[in-house]
């Protein structure tokens, strides 16, 4: 084992389990860490760590103790610590516990306070009810833990998803909720709102780990670049327009008027059959409201005399 590998091994022993288990060796070139590139001589190896920002000083203290290096660059996304100039670096990316497919801000709309302390929940914990696709049973889990994984997305990806999709759809959610509660008399689906809804359906598909698996197994990108992670995949698909996937679909809104609530699932998106044999793609956005994509012929049932009509769920068995 080389000198630099011994240093890295010592560093990992000082870190917590999450940090050490997500560490990767690679090469740091032109301000980028290349995880799939490992120099045969091992003299140029660098170490990539995933840390929470509140661990910054503790990790730097460990690095200072075990090497004679120093911080050479820092921004809101990462720290670059130089051990040997031009050769060996420790790159610390700031991360959080990422909600892989369903944003935490959305899960809260399906949440409830569990004051019973039943199961593994603490009394008063915010939990979400969801349908387990495999067992077809409704289960519950803490909102902060449901579909969450340490360091799954980097901070730059988290910001991109929040700004371009989660915040925009949250504003639409508020308008639909006002309409359902009769605080406003109608909803106007402008071109921008439609675009935001279509793009939210698209990014939700891309956030599904199954999409990443398909890309890595079948795409030209993976053949050229090797196996990529979800951050890299989302950067690759940012310029893809929703029209490619949803040009034949029209948007509608489903209002739940029953005493039963909508629940979510691991994928967030579902396909259901309504109005006899019409297949409809849906995303529940809270317990009482749902976004739906209908094929053109099906949509005609809800567009009469030049007026748009939303979809009602009034029978218990359809919830």
C-alpha cells in the first residue's frame, strides 16, 4: 500500500460511518474529481468525501492531524484540501439526506402527526402513509426517512430540483388547494403552468432509480462514460423537453371529495383506468388533489362548450 493510500486509510478510520462508507478514490484534475479514473502508480490518487456542512470543521481537524495539507479552495458546494500539490487532494462535497424520488416538501402534504407512539414512531412524529406496491398494503413511515438516502444527490442537484421543479409545483399546489376550498372561483392553466406540470411529471420519472438503471444498462452515455450516478444523469437530461414524452397528453386536475385520502407510493407516478377504459397518468400532490395526464380523446369528456371541467372523485371505492 502506498504512502498516500495509508493516509487515506487513516482518515477514513477517523470519520463517521456514513462518511467513510461513501468515500471514493479517483483522480482530481482541472477542478473535477474523476471517480472512474485511478492512476496505476497510485501516486496521484485523491479522495472524495461526502459530508454534511455542520461536519466541516471536524473533518478539517482530522485532515490537519493526519497530513500537512491545507484548504486550497472552498465554495457552497465543497471543500478542496490539498495534501500534495498537483497530486493528492481530499474533496469534501457537502450533502444532505436526499429524498430520492419524492421531495420532502411534498411528503409533508401527505403527513400526519402520530401521537400514539405505535410501532417505531415516537409520539408526535410526522409520518406519511403510503402504499407498498409489492404488498398492496398501506404503511406508514417518518416523513424525514421515507425514500431518503445519505448523500444520494449532491448540493448542486438538490438546488436544481428545488428551484426548477419543487418550488414551482408547490405554487401550483397552493392554487389548486384554494380552488378546492372555494377561495378562488377558477384555475387558469396558462402555458407556463402547463409547462411546469409537464416538466414535473418528466423529472419525477427521471428521479426514479429505475430510470438510472435503464440509462446505465442501455444508453450510449454509459457506454462512453461508464456507469454514472443520478447526479450525472440529471445533468445529462436537463435540456430534454417534455414534449418528447407528453405531447399527446392533456392536463387535468382530480379533486377528492370523499372522506378517504389519497396516498402516495415509491414512484409518485401511477397509471390508473377511469371513465371505463381510459388509462390516466396521475401524481397525487396532497391528500385531496391530484394532477392527471389524459389522452386527447379522453380529455374531450372534460372540455365542453369551450369550458374546462376538472375531475371529481366522489365515490369511496375510487380513492
